[in-house]
C-alpha cells in the first residue's frame, strides 16, 4: 500500500545563526512528518537582531524558481509564508496560492510585535499583507499585526475574551477562513485565541514566562501547520503548539547563549512525530 507524505511550500528567509524562519520551519515540519520545499526570500548571515549582518535578497530569483516548480507539476498540501520583505514577495506567495494545486494556505503576517512595527512596513506593505490575508485559509497574527491589518490603534497586549473574539471576526471579514490571534495577555497568563473554518471560537491558555526568545512565533505556527497537515483539527493543533512552545522555552532557560541562539526546540522535536506534540504526563 502506498504511503502518503504531505508536502508544503514554505516561503521564508534563511538565517545562518539565530534561529527563526526556515531554520525553524524545516526541522519542525520534517519532525512532524511533512515534506518541506523551501522557497527562500533572502539569506542572512544572522537574524536581524544582530548588528552588521549580511544578506542576499532572493526576490529576483523567486519567479523563475516558481516557474520550474510549475513545469515539474508539483502539488502541495500547503503553502506557508512568514516574513516578507517587499510587495514583490507578497505577490510571489499569492502566485503560489493561485497557480498551484494546494490544500491549506497559511499566512503568518510578520509585521511587528509589542506595538512596534518592522521598519520596512510602510502603508503599501501593510496593504499588500492585508490582500494576502484575504486569500489565506489560516492567518496567525499577534495583536500588533492584527491591529495593523485592521488599521486600528494598538493599545496594549491585554484583551478580554469578547475583545479577542471581536478582533478575530474582524480579521475573518477581510477574507481569511480561520485565524489564530496569538499571545493575548490576561494577568499572568497568555492566550491563543482562534476561530476555525466552521466558525467555532476557542482559547488555549498557558502560563506567561518572564522572558522573550526569538523564533517562538515561527515555532508556534510551524507546529500548528504540522498538526493540520497530519489530519488534526485546529483546536488540537493549537493546543499542541501552545504546550510545545512553553515546554521548550522552559528548557531553553538553562541553555547557554539562548537569547542569541534562539529557542532550543531540537531536544523536543522527536515528540512531534505523530504530527502533534506528545507531552510527557506530569
């Protein structure tokens, strides 16, 4: 009997050091049993949190890259995009979604966090991202990014249940079919708030840790994607990703240079083999 291996096209940048984007997406999705075909947007010596990084913009090659995939007749179970650095790159993701036989399109609209916007994101880029969100099956904004998409003022990361539900519905009104609104704060807990394709709203809470580690956003969305592509529903996949990110962050606190290296998920990756995180019973 032929075995099926789900395949994903992943449109992200690649950093040689400082885990994020493809250095998270590739190992995590592979561990979850998903074949990843990367389409790099740029290659960096380190992530952009470091000074004097070098980079190679891959934008001029993306179209011919996609042309070759089309000639090969490739089919994808998912198209998944993260940080995009120009309107042209946004168009390349839309092209993948429109021209390839694919299943679920996942857009992580990376534009900022904690009320701060990434410097290159002017009104044109925000508008382009809004148009990409409109054709996505699943979007995973944090509160800053959701505020930008809705052209609303960011006030704080605090949002009650009714406010979270309202913001999710507003994002869905742009055209997306489902949403995870990530990292909502209420007291000493964080909530990932979501609406699935059937319109069901749910929240997955976790204790808040007193630190930030880069790579956790890409890690969260990648674990969610792995669950979905292995046949699990959105709530199961969000619960899996929430628990996974929390546990690897706790573990990472004892790893040297972790705030430079990025979250240490590697010792836990094998626990994603079924598609969702097999958390040890406490």
